[in-house]
C-alpha cells in the first residue's frame, strides 16, 4: 500500500470508522489508512453503510425521481437561481439552474421552504432520515481524518452545528436532492450533447467543473456520472459500481482551509448518459458545512506540529469564505495527506487479511 498505492478507489465500511473509547482497534486503523490513501490519490472514497440503510437510500432516490418528474417543463423565473446568486446558508426548497440543466430541492432543518403563490408542495420523502444518516457519517469520517492527521478528538466541533439543533437554530449543513438532465426540463441547449455507441452523452464544459465549499460531501446517485480528478490530473468515474448501500465521499474547500491545505478538495464534474432515461440522473448530496459567524483557522494543525503557509496564517470568517470565489489552479500542486501502511498485530487474526483483500 505504501509503495504502489491503491489500485482503485478505496472502499471503507462506515462501522469500522466509528470511534470508541480506549485504544483504536486494528480494523479502525486499517480503515483510516485506506480512507486517507484513497483521498490522497483520488480525492474521494466509497463508504459502505450498513445493509439495513440500503432500503432507505433506494426509496429516497425513487421518491426524488417522482418528485422531479412531476415538475413543470420550465420553472417560473422566481425559482431560477445559479450557485453564485444563492445565499449559501439560507437555501431551502426547490431551485433550478438551466445553465447546468440541474434542479435541486434543498432540505435544511430549521428553515421552512417558501413556495411561489403560497402553494402547498410535498417534498421528496425521507429527507430527515437521510439528513441524519449522512450527517452522522460525515462527522465520523471527519474524525477519522483528524485521527490520521494526529489532531485531537473532534477538533472541528466549534465550527459545526449543534447536535441536535437548539431552539430556533438553522442548520448550516444541507441535504440537496438533485436531478441532472431531466428530459422534460428545458435546458439542453446550454450543453454539448454528443453521441456514443450506447447513447447520447451530456458533456459539461471545462468551466463547469466544480469544487464544493463544504468540509465533506456525501453523494448517493441512482446512476453513474460523477467524475473526480485524481492527483495525476486524470478524471475518474467514481460511482460506476456502487452497491445499494454505498455512497461517495469527498473533501471540500472548507476542510482544505481548516487543515492548512493538507487535505485537498475534490474537483468534480458530471457526465450523463441519456439513453432510455426519462427521469434524468437523481442524487442525494449532503454537504457538511461550517457554521456562519465562526472562523476557519489552522490552530489545530499548528498545535499538532504542522507547518502553516502564509496564506493560511490568519483566521478566515466563514461567511466571507463561503461567499467569495476560490481559484483552483494551485490546489493540485501541493503536498496532500501523507499515507501510511498499517501493520496489524500478530494476534489480529485472518479476518484482517480478508478485509484488506476485499477493500483493496
């Protein structure tokens, strides 16, 4: 592992990343190693939820397909937004971005969406359950990254929402139910639609490559199409062979800032095969976001002994960070997470070897 790296995107069981008191288990240390190496090489990792969560993920995606399928062909002007025009911590309800041929329903606990003309609309089903599932997973994964960086336990708790939210608090994190390229939604004129052997393929131009401003993002989709740029500059399809209880996790710009650049954010894009597809590509995307009115600083990294470059020396207000643009050209010319090969103890048993073979 240490010399040649992972042959493909790492797979880690979420249950193996749940921290417990006392010394870390061999399975925890191996899972953290796979997680960190996959993030370093591919800027993404596959997380396996317990099998019992597969039904919830599947039913939520089915509900999302039906929700968008019944939407109008072209939305009213007052719900057309681009990512630049939306207030980052106040999005809730249905939005459309014709330029990206994308529709979104944002679920943000503590904030009730307002509908045009005071109409009553039923959102996609299961959103509170998915939000709780992904939110807990994101915090466990963030703690695993902190363990790898040798930071103290839960070092980012000061910039995260309360669990549960207190009275009148609004969640900074958000669950976005997204639909790309619904055929009945007018907007394909904005894209380059080419033809390949297995059907039309929507190609998004280079300037539509995106970087999330989250700490971590978790994405579960109903069909392949998410590409992430690896450390060699190649675009890797990361959701091509996901199981029903698996999701993609990748870091965002907020974690890059909070770790003084030691965890690179994922540069990602979406390409969609449109053959025999009446619903488009639906996905559940959870973004673990820092709280408004807090600061992103690198004090935890400094305490742990890391060198802090000049651009990360001063604290950055979260509101300013979330509202400004961030050039990405320099992000892939820096050292990233250092990877290590954990050797299990001799009494760990043969299940350790089986897990390594299965995950790698």
